[in-house]
C-alpha cells in the first residue's frame, strides 16, 4: 500500500509601493495610507514592486491531507 502525503512550504515576498508626498507628509502617514488602500481593495498586488521570494524558515511540513493509492 502507498500513500500520497501532501506537504507545503511557505514563501514570503516583500516589496514596495511608492507614495507621493502630496498624499502623505510623514512615514507614518504613508504607511497608514498604504494600509487603508489595501483594506479598501484600492491597492492590488500587481501594483507592488516585488523583491525575489524567499522561503520561510521552518515552514516545510505536512498539511494533513493524505490519499491512499491502492
């Protein structure tokens, strides 16, 4: 008998969004503006300048999904 055990590994991506000084005067205001745009669905992931993805340390593990292959 064989089993197919599903596994996963989490990938993290970070990037940046440019905020114009006319929209935010301080770093805190810029951060709040970006958070507000994300919350309201006004900022999509396609508008982010993404860095290369990295795998999260210690994230490789089974998901709990198992199928019997008999």
